[in-house]
């Protein structure tokens, strides 16, 4: 790849991918064939996963919020035929540190106990202290957090009850139903009730969808292979953690959580990611 595209063009392509541009749009802007763009994006995306796996270690966090974002590969789950593999729903489990806004861990898989356990066990291995965790009502989190943290965690769950979801008129079809009740439950330890929340992770989910083209709603953008989807997710979180300055903390999330001591450029990200996959 390095022998085909010069670094300046590689940086232009990765910058555009990280800011929600489609592959065909980048092809028109740069004159680079879409297959070359795809190969570069996959390689840099997997390199970003390796970079974050190395940097996001021995972290000190106080409050973590966990959630999962829906996507699909090839086709939506309702259209998957018996015997088809590698297609259907794909969920990205995400953890965010409420203070630094860093994403220390993420995991792509199904919305099941197996993926939840793999995600939480990976997360627990990156932390250096006891932490408070907040999740939504997904029951898999309870067993996953028990397996990943044992009793060394303060865990609270927030459950939102929505109004009855009856068919809506076209003008409001994509509006969320009204919340009629919010309840908080202590699952383990002594979590601070006022910090049992999923507000930050829900806002992160919006950032994720707005920066990763494959997760933009109501479009024809989607991944055809799991490898491509995972690479796109890795690229997003590499860019988000290391390059993008968060307005709240006035630095990149990785700097705020002390995973790195410098501001990365897209050039740095591309160079290091490509070196990781050589």
C-alpha cells in the first residue's frame, strides 16, 4: 500500500473515512479507486485496534458507562436465511470514561452473553483501580460484570420505561417514544446513585454513528464483511481517542486519561497503524 499511495494521499483518505465520508465519495474527491481506499481503510483500522490495545492499559477511571450500538453486515437479521453465516446484526459494545470521555474498550459481536463477557473481561483487564459502572437493562451485563470484575466493582443499572410503542404517523415515525419512568438499581457494591447514568455513552453512540459511515441510519451504507466492519470501528475509535480534541476536556480523550502524552495527527495515526500491520 505504501508503494502505491504517497503519505499525503493516505492521510487525506483516512481523514475523510474518519469524518463519515463514503468510499465512493472519497473516490470522486481523490481519484483513488474504491478498492484501494477499502484496502487502506481495513489495514489502518486493524492497526488502530492494535494501537489502542497497547495504549489503553493500566487506566485509572472513576465512572464507566457501558452500552451497545446496533449495526448489520450484508443484510438485516430479519432477512437472513437459514444456513447463512457472516451476515445479520452486528452489535458494538462500548465503554466510556465519564471524566476523560475516553473509550478504553469496545467489542463487535452479537448482542448476547458471550460477547458481553468477552467485552467486560477485556475492559476489566485494562483498569488499575476499583470503578463504578453504569449500564442499561440488558440482562447479559449482570453476569458479564460478575465474571469480569467479581466483587471488585460498584455497579448500578438504570432502567427506562417507555410509553407503549404503537404505530406512529409518518411525520413522527422515527421519533423515540416518551419516557414515562426511570429507575435505578444497585447490583453490586456501593455505587453513587447520582452517578448511575448512561447519558455520556448515549451521546458517544451519536458521535459513533455520525463519524462512521457504516452506522449512519437510513442510508445504503453498510459492511459486507465482518472484517470490514471491525476495521471501520477500530478506525473510528483510534481517531476519536487519539486525534479528535474533545470540546469538554480540551484535549484528546487519550491524553485526558493519560494513555498518551501527546496530540496525535492523522499522519501519526496512519504511520503507526501501517507499521503495526507490516
